[in-house]
């Protein structure tokens, strides 16, 4: 069955009203398109857990802090629709900018604290844009469940907190990160890397695994594990580290002493491409 592509808010609402009145559950997978097997994991999980699956494809301008990043972002809609059809998606909701923002947006959702560090510190307004578009999508689709990747752990923490604080009636489901065999987390931005840059890219996941190894074998000093992990990243002169932080998994605030589960998150630049990744580390657990 082909996925049905819908660009209008009214039309997707009408289609889903019928689904809901017949008692069927709805799962939403919000994406910016350029779909890959990582998104596929989210879709598969949504397919298993719901009667009807909606994938939204929308490159959201208000979450980009740099115009060139927005312009360069890949937009292969027809292959995305084929991908969704193969995965048994019912609806692809692919609105235009005018459909989502028919007038200047004057209402924004801001999740304080959780969105301040890591990407929030280096991409001003990013999480405000993410939280705002996600609440719009949740209001349009009104799903029972919405699926987000661990790959964007801070985004997930922001959305969990937003839906809890604003009493949005949806379950947020976390899906583990899918990686290439060399450790690189799948990302739509990977296709922007040259073949030389692609060779270097797995260094980020290696640096994060270094933290996981140290924490699992009993190191509790965050500054020590951070230093060791930066040593891995600094191996390659082409890599520019934007941040590498050890944070609490829910509040995304830095920790000094690792006494419980922590998340290590990093962002690096290779040439003109920015890559992010993170992993959960549990003291005393082997990764
Ligand atoms: P994006 O299209 O990059 O906004 O991503 C849409 C969703 O897919 C987000 O919830 C991401 O966290 C998730 N995602 C992206 N890459 C991966 C991956 N490698 N593994 C699992 N989920 C992913």
C-alpha cells in the first residue's frame, strides 16, 4: 500500500478524525525528511505499536540558527514517500512553510534549563523552534504516541519535559540510536560529508565509547573522563570540537561526580558539517 501524502492541515485532521472515531490508535514520527534506516527504526516501532502511522516531513525554518544549514538541508521528498510506503506508513504529512506558518509565529514554547546547555548553548533559539513545531504537530495530528530518537537526546528531554509541563495527552516513546558498523550514528547530515570526512566521522562515537568504558570500570570524576575523551577527538586535526559534556540524563545539566547514570553528549564540526551524538553511561555496567 502506498503512503498517502497530505500537505494540508485540514485534510490530515479530517483523515485522522475517521481513524479516531473507529477506535484505532495513531502513532506520529516527526522528521525533517531525507529518511534513512535510523528514521526507519522509529517508523518500525510506531508500526508495531499503533493501528495508523503518520510520518511528518517538514524542514522547520524556525529551529535553524544558520541560514546556510537550512538551505543545504537535503529535501528528497519523493524518495522519502517511497521509503514510507515500503515501511507501511499510512500518511506522510508534508506541509509547506506557508501551511505551517501562514502568519509570523508570535507564540513559542520555551523549555528552560533542559534546553540551556549542549546544543542549546551553541544554537540559540534551536530548541524553542523544535518545541514550538512539535507542539504544533502534536495539536494537528493528536497522536496517542509520538516517536523520537535517542540520537537527539537533548531534544527528547526537551519534548518529554514540554509535554509533561503542558499536560499534552501523548506518550513520548524513545527509540535507540542506529549506527553504521564503524559506530557513526546514522544522520541525514552524513550525506553532506566528503569521502575523506566520512572516514574521520566515527571518531565522535569512539570518544563517547571511551567515556562509557571509563565510567563502567569505576571512574567517577567527570573532568577525568572528559579529558580522556577529548584526547580521542583531538587525534585528528580536521575535527573541531564544539562541545563534549557529561550531563544528567533528564535535566541535561553538567555533573562533576558520576554516581548514577549519565549521558555523554558531543558536537563536532568536520569541514562545513556539524555532527552530534551521545550515549548513556551507567557506572559499573559494561557497555
Ligand atoms: P530528523 O529528521 O533528523 O529531525 O530526525 C527525526 C527523528 O529521527 C528524531 O527523533 C531523531 O532523533 C531520529 N533519528 C535520527 N537519526 C537517528 C538514528 N541514527 N537512530 C535513531 N533515531 C534517529
